[in-house]
């Protein structure tokens, strides 16, 4: 729910030009990459999907109803 609230608020606020705006981001290995706001939205969504799938798998492995993703 927090992820969708974050994404929805940005999509309502940002124009396509705002979403395409870029900035520099330093990775853990020290490399600097230029990323866009839309990339950040996708990355947050991707992160949430990963953990949701992980939880669903663990539930299923323990005989519990998995999440509907």
C-alpha cells in the first residue's frame, strides 16, 4: 500500500517532462549513474514485486494461501 501511495502521488504531481528529469545517483560500488524520476518509480515497484513474490513463495511452501500478485 505504501508503494502504490508513493507511485500514485508522483504520477499525479509530475508531468511527463518532470518524470523524464534526471539526476546523478552513486551506486554502492562508487559508480555514478544518471537516472530519471521515472526510473526511480520503476525501481521502487520492482523492489516491491520482488519482496511480494518472496513472501508468496514462503507462504506457499508452508501450505498457506499465497498472495495474489
